[in-house]
C-alpha cells in the first residue's frame, strides 16, 4: 500500500457541500457513545426514555461492535443494530454510526495474525485490548472496508443516520507500527517524497555513522538500535505514521461518500495533553466535521489545558463549529488516581468546549459499563443509576444546551493574539541527543497561553501554518522546525505589522532536521538581529535571574550577541553563566516587531512579560475585577465568561444574560461557573 504524502492544506469553512449533521442546524447536539451490545434488550427502551429525559439528541453507536456485527468471516448479524437504529429514530434521537473498524474480532486476527502490529523491539502486539491492527496492512484494510461498505449500504437511507464515524481515536494505541508491512509502506512513502535515493541520503545526512543507502529495500523503520536512531529518519517515520493513519481515514471516508453521498463523515481526533503522534493540522481538511475527544488531566493547569485544547481544535476547524465527540462526566479510569469532578465542573468543562466552537457536546459514555477495562470510567448514567448526582447534572446540562441553541452555527470571533502550535516541532523536540532533555514544547505553549489568560487577553491557538491575516501578535513557542520560506513569510508579516514573539530553540532546523548554519536561531536570525553561537541550558534544578519583571528562568538560556544596531534589550541575565548577557530582545521591523525570549520564564512573572510585549492598542476586554480571573471567549454576538477560580466574581458586561446569574451592570459568576451573554445589537 502506498501512503499518500501529506500536503498541509488549510481548512476552509466546511465547503465540502455537506450540512452540519445532515441538516440538523440551529441546535446544539447533546449525547454520547451508546453501546447497547453490552446490555440486554430490555434495557434499550428504558435507555431511550432516560435519554429523552436528559435532553439527549445524538448518540454514537457501534464503535466497538465488529465481533457482534460480523461473528465470522462469512457471517453477519445486523438485526440487533436495525432495532437500535429504529429505537433511536422513534425516540427522536439521531445516530452517528461508527464503521466499527477500531478493533478487529478474534476470528480475524486468528485467521490473519499478520495484521497485528509490531513494536520497535520486534514484539507482536496481541489481541486482548483494542486497536490491535496495522495501519498499513492491506489484509486488514480489505476486511475493514468490507464491513464499512456493508453498514453504509444498509443504513445510508435510515432516517436516524446523521453522520458517519470512521474507526475510533485513530492512532491511540497503534500509531507507530514497525512491522514488515510498515517497512514496505514506509519505503513507498519515501519514494514518493524523495523520488531518488540521492535526495533521501541528503535529507537524512546518511554520511554520518555510515548510513548511506544504495537500494530502497535497505531502508527500515527506526526499530530498536544500539545508539540513538537517525533523527531525520525518525522524524520522517513519525510523518509517515501519521500519514498512514490518515490514509486509512481517507479510505473509509471515500467509501462512505461513494455509497451515501451527503452524509457527513467525521472521526474523533485526540487534541489533548498526551496525544502527540498524529499531525491533526494535516488531517483537518479530510473530514466534513472536525471532532475531538478530550479528557482533563489532574494537574494545576488542567482547566487551562482544556481551554488550550478546545481552542486548538477550533483552530484546526478554521473557526467553524466542531464536535466534542467524547469527554467524561466525572472520573476517568486510566490515571494513577481517578478523581470525581467537583460540583459544577461537568457543566464548566462542557461549556468551555462550547465557547470555543463545539456545537455538539458528547460524553463517553451513555451507560457505565458493568464489566470490562472501562467499568470504572464514569458515564452519563453511572452504576448508581438515574437517581444520582451525575445524571441530574447531565440532565441540567441538557436543559442548558437547549436554552443556548441560538449559539449554534456561530463562528469563533478571532482574538488579537495567535499562539502557533506545530506537530513536527513537537516531535523533533522529544528526540534524544538534544542540548537538554528538559524541553517541553506543549508545556511551553500552555505556559504562554495561560499567561495571556492571566493577563486578561484573548488568544487563538492555531496550527503553525495558519493564515495570520488580522492578528496583531503571534507567539511562537519553540517553533523548532522552520524552513527559510516559512521564515520569509513570517518576516513579511512582521514588516506588515505583526508583532512576533519567538522563544528559545525556535528556527533552528529545517524540515529535514538539518541545522540552519551560521549561528542560531537559524531561520529567524536575520529577522531578530541577534546571533547565538552556543546554547547554554542550565541543569534540571537550576534557575537564573533576570533584571526585569523580577523574573527567573529555567530549562534554557542562550549566549546572545546583538548584531543589529536597532535591537532593544528588554532584559538581561543577572545570574548564571550568562550574567550580563541579553535574555530578551526586541527589534522593530517595518510596522511590526520581532522579540526573542531565551529562557523558560517563571509562571508568576510571565503574564507581566506577555503584557509588556503586546502593542499598546491590544488591551484586556474585561474590567480589572475580572481580567485574568475570567476567561472571555467570543462567538459573535455571544460572550462566554468562564470563571477560572473558586471564588464568586461579578463581571461588568452589557447584554442579555442567556445563561448565568444577572447582576448589576453584568453577571455574577459562582465558583467554576460559566455565563453566556448576548451583546446588544
């Protein structure tokens, strides 16, 4: 199988000729994964009654039902799914029907063990969990498309069907496969990318460590090696692996579109803290509706990480409405300690996603499993049943979303500040043999995002290649992989009025991970007017001090030389090996500016620094009583006010309060509450 090369296409406004959820515009969909195959038939009808009570309008069905749908190679059992589809329709509940290809049944892997993935150590990943299949296996692809085709032909005209759900969380457990199938597909991908071996040898710098290739068949995935594998080869393998999953998505999507034109196709991305291996910026144009799964991590930045991920999902969707396919009503089951959500957090989490553009709010799952690996993962109907705080909170949310129906279909209103996020840079900065193992690109991006929220500013999180027209500021945390053409485009934007803030280790390497020679930060050196001969990362537990903002730095420092007369030094190091050297520089370029921040600024002072770096005409949109304590998100004409604290806050804002407690001149937010205000016409 040849896996097509990624071309990072910008997503345009759902211009694929399909309507949101097959014509169900004007409402916020509400529901979750429904797995009736886990329950006796007598439960199904009562489930529909409870769904109606809770305000559920949409369920995803069939995600892990392959073994039930196809009990054997030539056996089909679809009557039960007919009944479920009919029950949902009779109850006024729409169905997002999964292709059920996420986990092959035991008979398939017993008959074809060659579809099982292989890890970098050469170990087979055996059945017993889920996603035990190779993205590049032509045998698996054939069985998967047969199943998807059977479902598409049978249900394409069913009145309950509003969307197709391809596979499930593609790459969650099988993103990197090192099998022989993967090796052959990797070679095919490389042939398409480089055309000739000389170009590949140059890209991978195979003169180093005697790695020169004379035949395509000599090339392997970066399996377990005695020393660090070739970094350029590894980055290409990550690109290829993301493309292989994307190719599977496209194969199922194309089949579904051929058989049931007009029914939108989606799949659930995983834009969240620990999901790194898929380049969703390249996938977004391949689905009719961008969908995401998100789970909160129990950390001090958890609430802001949720906002960051929802914001980035909106960036992937080009500001258009998207779909929250999964999040948890309360505790999950896969963390070291799984905490139940506190009162109000179910609604706050849901409405934060809504604020950032999610026009469907769905959970995993409807009814909590009584057995299996996820039996202690919370659900809309918990083990305790409908007479429970969780189900009552779910029902309140259903009523709230019904009242907020006017929000549906509105676009996210662009912020003045953009924060750029890049998957290849994330991949590159997690490799071994870097100047420091303390680098954390996503953590750095989240720190800047949180700092901007703390300072009271709205910020959009965008893929690094996004169009920056209209933005006043762009923050580029550790944008390590940057071509000269990328740098030229940024320079043109800066000359036209953009204020760029780039942080350490940005601009250092091109797309092949070849270092830009002549001094760091490579592709950005001329724009910034600085030159760095050597990196100087401090020890893991070491901090340095700066002479401005009362700031301290960690993780990284640079030995900066100012080489342009018009560079302004905003802060210098006052401790450590770099004492006296510049730490933060800024250079006016055309109508904009370019700033370099050479260390990880501490969380306490980063908001003040961020405020200083913004142009004077970019100011907080909320008053001092709320700035930094309340996150503002705008879907014109609606203002979402998200209380980031455990305190009660009065917010002065004009307009009609659609959700929340009206107060004098505005709205009163209780701890962890969200209010929605429609601005005056």
